[in-house]
């Protein structure tokens, strides 16, 4: 009988300890890819990506905390949607802006769960076709912005989902704009 009580006591001690020792897994978000359609083949020797807006990793900028930061999604877009098909000119893709600022919102009297932060995202990209001397032969620029407020009660996982969706929405806007602009201004280079 004493062994049974000891075994029961041990189980009662271990079960809560095991339950509390393993926190729930953080959500895993798939990388944003843009290869559902074939890439645009351009009569160019190479394509380069330049980050003209490096993240300072300091408030109010928070894009480095996103599951998929906007700059990473832009790089994926370039690799998935554009292909160099040969030629003497090159394409330089400059990420002029790929930032997200976290804005602390003032308390809202009378609300039990007010918005506490707002996230303002701003993405700007410039594509330049350059000759061998670095002279721009054709240029395309696009930008997209999104803002999203979050409630004070928003969990870390819910916030990550909001951030992921913001990047996805930004890139959907960028994808459509770039598709139109490339066809309009880089038509002579399309193969």
C-alpha cells in the first residue's frame, strides 16, 4: 500500500512538472516564394541585389523581428521572378526601403482592450538596367505601405501571424506593380 501511495505521489509531482517544462512550440511560417509562374527572362548578363536600407536593429524599427522580414521577401521575389537570359547589360535591384516601425499608442480610456501598438511598413524598390559603364538605360520604381494596429492582449504568436500577413500583403502589392512596370518599361529586354 505504501508503494502505491509513493507511486501516486510521484505521478502527481511529475505530471505537472512535465506539463510546465515544455512550452508550446512557436508557430512556423513558410517562406514567401514567388515561383507559381515562370520567371521573366531578361536579356541581361546578371542580376544583383543591393540593400540600400540596412536595418539598424534599434527601435522604432522592428522588421528584423518579423517571421519573414520585407527585405528577405524582396530578395526571394527577385530570385523567383527574374532570370538573366544573357547580354552585356545588368540589372541592379535596390531595396531603397524595407522597414517596419513600431508606434506605441497612447492609452485609450474606457476600453478594456485598447490598441497598444501600430506597425507601419514601407517598402520601396528600384530596378535599374545598367550598361557596362554603370549608366542607367531603364529604371522602374515601386512602393507599397501597410499599417496594422494590435490590441494590448495580442499574444506573441498572434503578433507574429499579423507580421507575416503584413509582409505577404506588401509583397502581393509589390508583385503586381513590378509585373506591370517591367512589361511597360523593360519590354525591349524581355525574352
